[in-house]
C-alpha cells in the first residue's frame, strides 16, 4: 500500500539518521490501513495514484464488505464513487480456472493509468502474470492529435519533421514500453509513419514520396520499440532488497 513519499534527500540521508520513508500522505491510505487491520479476513493489496485506485482482495466477501463500507464513509462527506469507474471483478492467478469450472468466459479486464490489465500467462512456462496493453481509446486519441499536428507542420522539411516525430515517438515509448506491450508500440510506430506519408503527399499532387522511401527515412529518425521498464516485481525488489 502506498503510504508515503520518499524524497531524494531522504534516500541519501546525509545527516546519518534513518530516512523517514513512511509519511502518511492521504486519508484514504490511513482508512484502508485501519480497515485492513480490523475488518479484512484475507490479504488486501492497494495501488493508488491520486484519486484513482485498484484494490485486490483474497476473499470476495472482503471485497464486497469493503465496497459497502467505503460507500458509506464517502456518503458522510456528501461524496460518492464514480458509477462507471467502480467495478467488482474476479481477477488474478485463479480467476481463469475458477470461471472455467463455472462455465463462464474469460476474466474481465480493467483500465488503470493508461493500460488495460488482462489475466495472462507467460508463453514459456505458462505462469500467470498481469498483461498490460495500451488502452485503445488512448492510442486512437493520440493518433488523432498527431494527425492534426502533422497538418500544421506538413510544410517543414523532412528532417525537421523527423526530428519532431522522434521526440513524439520516444516520449510515447518512455511511458508505454512495459513488458507485454510491444505489439501496441509497433502499431503506434507504424501508424505514425502512415500519417507522416499522408502529410508529405498533401504538399503537392506531384509528390514523389513513396512508402518504401519513407520507411527507409523513418528507420533513421524513429526509434524502434523495446521494453524500457522491468516487471513490477523486479522494480520493487531492486528498491526494497530483502
């Protein structure tokens, strides 16, 4: 559970004292901690960013009770949960097998921080892992915005456009290049090249820019997709050795 924030100053601890790494920053975190200690019968996992959060419960009864208690607590302050963003779903290591035994379909997915989270498995060992894919709507919105900006910049030189597009694509990769999302990154890069070609061809009816020629130019300017982030468990182990 995210309970506090540790600054660079805290991590270095130049004064020689133990760094105050756990500082409560949100009333929600404190309430969840109290609920987990006094009401939960199984494990509870919380991932929160600002006012968006995903909570995992070992037992369904805990999840249902937490949802009732949280709604009740919010109502005391005249607040309520967003009906379209609040769902109780079966997700995790045993979700596929449990739903198959009941004759149900695949586990539901959920969106969080720009990714669609899916119950997946590794292709080598078949072990469970959470597969993250770029949300389709986010990808489409990004490409629409790129199309409009290319229209404004279409009269720039190919080199200038290439330099600008390189920063756009690299910035997109810096956030979305997580393990398991390479197909979405390749699709984004391909769509960028296609829109680049259309923008260049609109300059003149006699444009000589062809697809093979632009693909060769894109190899020079646009980065290739690759995993830039480790799996969450590896990142956690690196920061919190045991």
